[in-house]
C-alpha cells in the first residue's frame, strides 16, 4: 500500500467535502493561518533581537514547550480586566501594569512591594487615575504571590498584537533558577 500526495487546485472541490470550491472554503483559512504564523515569527524574532542587543551572550532562548508559559500566566492574571477592555490602548496599559507588578513581586521581598508602589505613585504625582493604577498593581502583586509563588521568572520584554477581544502576547523572560542550574 502506498500513500500518494495529491495537490489540490484552487478550483477543485474542497478537501473537507463541503461541496464548495477549495478557494472559497478551506484555502482562505489555511492562508490566514500561515500569515498569522509568519507575523508571530516576525514578532518573536524582533523580541529575540532586542534581548540579544541588551543582554548579548547572556541570553538563552528556550523554544521548547514548557509547563510555564509566561504569556499565558500574564493573560490569566489580568483576565478579569482584559475582558472589559474596549481599546487596544486599554489592553496595552493593563498588560504593561501587570508585567510591572509581576517584576516588582519577583524582584523585591514582600516588605518592599509597598515602597515600590509608593515610588510609582510619587513619580506620577498620584491623582485619581494614578491611584487606581497603584491599586491595580497592588492587586496584581497579590495575585502573582497567591497564584504563582513558585514562578521566579523576570519579564524582560513583551509584545502584544491582535484586537482587544482576541489578543496574542509574546513574552521574553528570564529562566527559572532551576532551569539554569541554581
């Protein structure tokens, strides 16, 4: 028994047996998936270049699927707020504040978190909007400590693309201490 590879032409019946021509059925789906993958690869390449520029040969790229995907963690932490975001700018601000909170929780001991939040408030002259940002950061710090106390990665860079109701997040983070033999 041999398996032959058959090329489907644009005007041939679709392989899904819908009765439509391939060009009107599955071809656009396959093309958009390939284009989305290409765009994602370009974003990941940009993030890699940025990390290499700033950290040189200290950067280790970990492409394997791991149990810890920082992009999924950040999206989960901010999910309640992202679901109500109406614009791309709102999404960007929520992700930026969540990443800032993550890094504060990771880099400073718990008794130093309030000090870091106070510094943020003083840098912004803490009017009502900045006060709510500080409260948001404090909430995200608490969530990080409650939900992911064992994850000690530091977020180095990130990139967001997509629409507010369908975002994709790429994150570059440091490795866990045990991943580098510490």
